[in-house]
């Protein structure tokens, strides 16, 4: 397994790409209202990335994906295709997944949004998913086995009576959208990967309110929960540092610091 170790200059470029991706999620939030279409949200994101940030959407055209961002609503787990017919309703939950390319490097992040007034279940699902991501990030430091992150996420999520999707995972990232290693969000074999300074990864747990099993729609992209239960996801791009990690895609609404040092 060839895992790329990023240089100082690589990390500086990833920091810029990551912050651009984070700003897209901050920009779009005021537009997420009942009645707006996911197609309109995609157009706003595309315009911001290309015209304001002078960057590239990594998703647009990736293996044929037709839009600039993925927007996954309610029971859609991931890879939801924005369209003008899908209008948001009060109480919907949605994930917007943004990947920006700037100066040849990728920044990949996603966040949940709640439309109008939410239910107790929706709020709890989104909170637990976000906290499972934060739990893993706070464990990252050199010398840690990669598999301990997934094991901890799974234990935390299942203690809340939710489930972790198995078929999709985080990944290495840098000049390529998807690099080694795979970052699994449940207890599984990691091939012996030990975290080292300069590794760049995404952590992006997908958590279902019901069963973990999924189904893929006829469009070949949209993934839904098999039992029609709600699903949530949060994602950050991180780089392992000498004594912890740096979150490349930190947002102003995050409750974690951008740089996390492990106490000695």
C-alpha cells in the first residue's frame, strides 16, 4: 500500500483548498430554506467555486458525475444528484459534500443541514454523526493504528442505537481525489497502517438511524438506506502532524480547534 507523505509545500496548498471547500459550505447555508431546489443549491455552489474562488469542482465530471456538489436528502446516504425537481421541505435533513481543487490539490468536506424545524431524531442523528467524526479526529497522532479510528466510531455510534455504513469510507487525499489508504469507519482490518506525520486523510462517517445496509438507485450514483431510515454524514480533510493533526477544512461553526495537539 503506497501512502503519500505530503511535504510542507503540499500541506500549504491543501490548507488553501480545504479552506475554500469549507467556505462553500458556509456560503450556501443561508440559501437552505423550504422551497429551494437542490439544483439551485448546486448552481450557487458551482458559481462560488468557479467565479469567486477561481477553483475547480472535483465532483463535476468525476467518473461521469453530472453536478458540482453531492446533495443527499433524508434517506439518501451519499452521492445524491442535485436537480430542479427536488424541492426542500420543512424538516428535511441534507448533506452537502464539496470537493475543491486549487493549485492541483484537493480539499474535501461535508456537513449536515436541517431545513426549518427538525425532529428530535433528526437532531440527535446529526449530533451523533458529528461527534463521531470529532471523536476520531481527537485520536489522530503519529503512531496510532488507523483501525482504532473506525473501531471507536462504530462503538460510539452503536451505543446510540444507530449504525455505520460499511460500503463507503474515507480516503487518502492530495493531488488525487482518492488516494491510499482507505479509512474505514467500523472495526475492520486496516492492513497494518500506522499514522505518520504528513499523511492526509478524509474521515467521513455515514450514520443511519436504522439498519446499516444500503441500496444504489438506477442512476448509478444515489445511495439510500435499505430500510428508508434517515442518514447523516460529516466529513473533514485532515493532515497528521508531529504531535496531532490539523483540520484542513475547519469551519467557523466547528467546535474543535483547527490544530489538535495530543497531550504528552
